[in-house]
C-alpha cells in the first residue's frame, strides 16, 4: 500500500470520526461538564483507534512489499540460473564519463568458466579484455569495432588468452543501444567459447585434405555397401568418376579372377572381425586388370551396428616396381650401376664357400685410377663422374660373367675373381690397365690418358674372408702407388709388416706436434766463391720417444697420405720464421730461410693468406722467406698453378724449383712461372768427375739458368771436386755435407755468430 493511500484513509477516518462523534455527543447530553469529560475520552479513543488503523495499514503495506521483494528475488535467481546455464557469457558495457571509454557494467557469472577470471576481476580491471587478445587478431578486431559503430551490431571471432595461458576462440556478438538523441547508452553482447568447434572444423578440414590428397584410393559406403564418397586417387587408379560409382557397390570393379568363395570369406571376416586386408585383382574402367592391396574396415555406431564401410587400396603393380627399384639401389652403385658393397659381400660369401669346398683359386683385386683427384679439380666433378662411368664399362668388358667388379666409392674398384690364380690375375691386371689406358674423350673432344694401379690378394694365403682379402688388396695397391703408379703389386707378409709400421707411425704422428716432438734443423747455403753463408734450408725432424730421430723420408709420405701435411707444413713455416726473427732480435746476421712446400700446401686455397699472416706475426720482410717447389707442382700448367705462383710472388717471397732435372723438366714452365732459383738435384752432383752425362746435364742447367736470369744452387755437395766443378762452371750457391750437415737451431746459431765463411768439412 502506498503512502498516499495510507494518508487518504487516515484523513477520511479522522473526518468521519470528528463529524459523527460530535453529533452523537450532542444528542447524548447538553451538560457542559459531562461534555468536557466525554470530549477528553473521545480524543483518547481517537488517538488509540488512529494508531490501530495506522498499524494495520503499515503492516499490510510491509507484507505487500515483502511479497513483492520475494517475487523479485525469485525472478532474479531464475534469470541468473538461465544466464549461468547458457554457455554464452552475457555482458554489458557503458560509456564511462567523462572520457567516454567503455567500462564493464555487467558480466555473467559463467565468465570465469570461459575466461578463467572471476566477475570481480572483470569489474575491477576494465582493460583485462584488451591485454589478453591474440596479437594476430588485432587488425580483425579493430575492423569489427568499426563495423559495430557503423551498423549497430557485429558478430566476429578472435582468440582470447585464458587465465591458464592457453588461447581460446571466442564468438563475440555485440549490439549498440542508443537513446532518443542517438547517444550510446550501452553495448550489450555475448561471448561464446567456440574453441571445440574450431578444433573440430580444423580436424574435419585436415581429414578432408588427407582424404583428397592421399595417394591411396579411398571409398566410403553405407551399411549396404553402396558407395557414398571416393577420393581423387580412386578415380585416378580405377578411371571412374564419383558420378559413375555413386550408389553402386565396389563389385563394379570385379575382374573375375576371384570366385564367389573368395568374396564370401572376405565378408565373413569383415562381419566377424570388423576388418579385412589382402591382395585382390580389380578391373579399371578401361578394362585393364591390375593388382591392388585392399583393406576394408566396418564403422559401427554406439550400439555396435554397422553404419558404413571404409575401403583403402594401393595399386601393387607400381609398388612392386618400386620395390624392385629400391632393391636395385640397395645393391648397385647409383653412378656406375656396378654392384656395391652389399652385393659384393653376398657374392663373396658364395664364391669363398665354393672355393673352400672345391679347393679352387680365388683372388681379389683393388684397382685405383691414378691422379683422379686432378680430374675433378681441373675439369669438374661432372667430367669426373663421366670418367668413372667409362672406367666401369671398360672393366666390365674385360671380366667374365662369373666375376664381380664393385665400386667402393670415389675411384676405388674391388674385383672378385673366382677360379682365378695368381698367374691368371697378373695377366688380367695387365688387360685391365690397358683398358683403362685407352684414350677417353671428354668435354668437346678433349682427350684424357688414364692409368691405374692394381693390388692383388690371394685366397686363402692373404685372407679367408672378404674383409681380410680387400684389406690386403688395398695394402698392395698403396704399395703400387708408392712405387710409381700404373703398375700391379701382390700382397706379401713383408708388405703387411710395413703397413702395420706405417699405421703405428701415423697414430704417433698425430700427437707429435702437440707433444713438441717435431724440431727444425738448418743446413746452410754458401756462396760458391766466398763460401760465406747466404741462406739456410729449414729441414724438419721427428724426435720420436722410442724410435729416436725419424727421417723426413719416412714420415713425410705418411703425413701426406693421412692429411697431416697441411698442419705440419704450416707449423714449419711459422717456426722457421719465428726462429729467424729471434736470431735477428739477438743481433745475428740472419740470412733468408728456405722451406719446402708440399703439393697439398700449394693446392690449399688459403696458402697466400696463411703466408702473409705468418710473415706479419714474425715481423720479417717477405724476402727473408724462400719457398721450394717440386717440379711436379710446377709442371701442373693450369690456371690455378699460374695464379697461385703469381700471388706468392706478389708477397715478395723467393721461389725456387727443387730437384730440378729429375722430373718432366720443361722450358715452357720456366718461361711462364716467375721463379728465382733452380736447385740442381744431388743425383747429378754426385756423378761429377766420373760421369760425363751428369757433368753435361749440370753445365746445361747452369747455362740455362744464367740465360734466364735465375740463380742456381748445387745440392748434395760432399767433395771438394764437386765444389770446384760447380764453382768453375758458374753455379751460384752450394749446399751439402762438405760445408755442414743440417744442424739444430743452437748449433746453427753458432755458425751465424761466427760471421765468417763455412770451412769445408765432412762432419
């Protein structure tokens, strides 16, 4: 009951009371005293009745209000239950004065389930939504906001970072509420977590993509085996399009090669076990019969009833061809198509078993193309591959059908020769080398002349299995290489002992430099006329802890074969320069130091930079370093050789040709290469005074060098007769035991301190 009604009732009651009570009293008595008493009693009675009336009215109003409040609470709770049951989170935003920014006015209790943040945090942190959006979705959200302002409503999806750190996809539907003047009063919307739907859509997309992109044919049927869907591979393999097979059964593809019993057994297994797999012959639309591997799976519902069948098949004709190709690749070299190690091992097991059982001979050969690395370096790997393929054809053409030639890799070939004795293998080796040596045209009719080295091992003397025989043959071919190449060598026990010793030296050499076992000795070069020291040659020595002083002729070839020569050669240059700098700092009359440069060092692309760095570190001028090249390096008349020598000369170092006359000496390279000195090999010097041919060679070399403006150095001078002959014929410098053996650094320092000529002596 409202306050106005209560007041109106009270006024009505008061008015009626006054009018009725006064008239009733006037009729009752006219006594003044009694009237006064009755009026007093009437007033008290009025107050009591008025209070009672007011109590009744107020009490009734309170009950009515309580009933309304209870009804409102019930309706609110009912609405809250509806909102909380709804998976969407309802929210309301209102403009916050004076900035006009939107603040959260209301958000449903289920917001914590969707976002991980409680209602209180959303109401107290207006910017919580902004800071939890995925950066990649911001542009799309800003565009949606512009659409909302323009149209009054928008629905869009974006990612929101849940309190647990994971992003959830939110479907956001928003409408703008405006007042009569068009001003925004609030924005009302709903957030719905659609992450599961998005993931389901993505899974469905992936499944569809796999279905269509699969290289296997796939078909799906209903419970009665009528085709509902096929993929592209199905059409590619069978030739049928979807419209041609829709509603039909896979029996459309039957070839007739399987009888009714086959299919009855297939369906019996599917119904019993839910799947079947096996090879089956089907027919394409074109009529061609082909084999395929087919699997069929029954798809059941929750009650176990078959709803669909899924069939997946692969055409096995292509698979069989692929298997044959893979098997071939697994057993044959990809470049030459020769048998590889695996096939060689299989054939060797059979051949060795037969040889052992029947006591027949068997040999294994290792053939290596000489200087093959130079072909790759100068002509490129494409030409190198062409050469290897041609060599493979030539070797195969020489061998019998029972023989096997295998390419191990690079230019190494292993030949397994059943029923072949040592005498037979010697003759065969000559035919093989002759086949390799035939001219080979490459690159626009450029002709190559190849040679090969061959190592032979016999069964059972050199090994009872393939591993030992190939190891023995490899040892023999290395011996052939060391003895000049283009030859054949047979494995022997003495050779094996040499190889074992070389392996031990190789192992020790890897640690020699680190352990300070390598040292340099210095042999002076003297002026042929004054016999004063004009230079020194740094010669490496290996002070082995158990073998003693190992000569360079023993360990340098090992260093070259093992790949250690580059590291050792660099150390020799840096150590020789550092020693010379130390002597110079001590005030000694230092002379240029000569260092032998190996073929490996010369071919290294970083040679020039390495030398420049070594000279900078030593502080010596480049003229204090002399590099000695062998004729085999100089004779490589290639663009690389010319450019390398020119680069070395630009540094300012001195270049000399060592052991001149022992190789394929040619005036052409002396003309092309800017060398400074020729060193006459000691094999010619040794024959002076008793071999006219050696004397003629020496005088010719000296005359040639003088005409070209080159300095000559006589090596290996051991007698005064040799010295006198060289000096008399114009040789510029001498070096040999007549003047001094190679000396340790301390002893050579004593020679430098003397500052006088070196007296002839044989020490």
